[in-house]
C-alpha cells in the first residue's frame, strides 16, 4: 500500500464554481497508483467541494442561483457578520455542501462519470486563494 499527499492552491474570482478536475487528474495519474481512493479536502469553512456535471454551464449557473436563494446576503438577517455580509451565508452554503470528497481510483484514473467534474465552490464575494489537499491511498 502506498500513499501520496499534495496541496493545490486555487485562486477564485469571487462567488462561483471553479472546476479543478484538470488540476487533480494529472497529479493522480502521475502517482502511478492503479487502484485506490482519492480524498479531496477543502481547508476552509466558506468554500466547499462538489462533484457536478461539467458539460453544460447552465447547471453551474442554476446551482449558483439556487444557493443565492437559500442563503441570501441580507443585512441584519444573521448574528455573525464580523467579516462582512457574505460571511454567514458562505458558512451556511458550506454546511449544505461538503468539504471532503472520496473518489475511487481505477486503472490509475479517477473513476468519475463521463460528465462529472470536481469543483471548488467559492461562497465569498471577493477573490480568495483556497487550499485543497489531495490524499491518494492505494497500490
């Protein structure tokens, strides 16, 4: 059994979904682990991870609109607002999604479906530099 660890630095432009599959795929393949499990972990509480369709950009737009509706930025709505009006809604959006994904690795590649991609979901309004940790375990 072998394992590898790597940290990606992801720059975001503000709220929205950033596909990170093209950053993860070559790293996984370079590890030469034929069968295993990849853990993808986001080290933040105001950004999250999703596996989602990567073919039609309307899916991303609809997801972003949905999350704006269920966790709106409304002054006075939340107690926690020390980091700005987008902070508590960002924490709520993260709580409704996830900060860790597990993806099987088969034949040295992530076992994603044809139209699946891995996304960092930035929930804050301003640009951020996010860290995503990759841990691959297998043989």
